[in-house]
C-alpha cells in the first residue's frame, strides 16, 4: 500500500512538473504593495450604486459536448487536448457553444497561458452574453490593469464592485483585490 502511494505521488509530481495538470484558474491577480486606506475604500463604496445581478439566463443552452469539454479543460489531467477541441468547436460555430461559461473557460485558459489579448477577447465575449458576472469583470479588469489600460480597468472594477456578491470569504478576497487595484491606479 505504501509503495502504491509513493508511486502515485511520484507520478503526480512528474505530471505537475511537465505542466500536464495546469488547470485554468482565471484569477491571475496583481497584488499591489500598498493596501488602500479605509477612507479610500469608503469613498469608492459611496460612489457605487449596488445592483442585484440579473439571474443567469436559462436561454444559454450548452450542448452536452460543450459541457463535457468545459469540465475537461477545468478538471482533467490533460486540459490542452480538451481546450483544443473546445476552441475548434467555438471557431466552427457549433450549436451549444455560444455560452458565457464556454467563453470564460477559454479566457481563463488563455490567461494562464499568458495570451492576455486572447483572454480579454474571450472575457469580452462572455460579458457580451451575460454582463452581470462580477468575477468576469474583475478578471478582465485585472488584465487591463496589467496592460496599463487604466480607464478600461477602472470601468470593469467599478462594474464588478457594483454587482452584489455573496458574503463569502473568497468573494471578500476578490473585493479587497479590486480596492487594491483601484488604489494602485489612483496613485500611479
């Protein structure tokens, strides 16, 4: 039993080293060096009109193939092959692939691969279909920030902050990152 565990551990380490387990995470966030003061956070909050996001439209029907490929890109040991198949299906305009979840998966994959322009393109496609996704605005805003496109970054970050997010720890962390990015841009 111990030998099997050791062999599996070595195999996982090898796969990680080869990049086979690289799963798109979609939150490549820059952590500015100076946390924003409370007064700045309060002024940002005061300038934002909070809105409840529209419910995710049920009209976005994702084919079973698209759903399987999105899952494979996000959860498999070999996401590159699944991603290539997903990308091909989108380029061919196959039915059931014109979906925010498909586009955001592609955006996160491109972001992790370092292709920021393609990532922004696919975040934009996702947001064109469903504009009330706070995290997609955050992720695209962060990429604009990295590119020095501060006006576009601000627009996305303010939009993201205006959308009500659940009071859960991960979302609180995202909110803090948005305030930090906005503070960094104010002092740039």
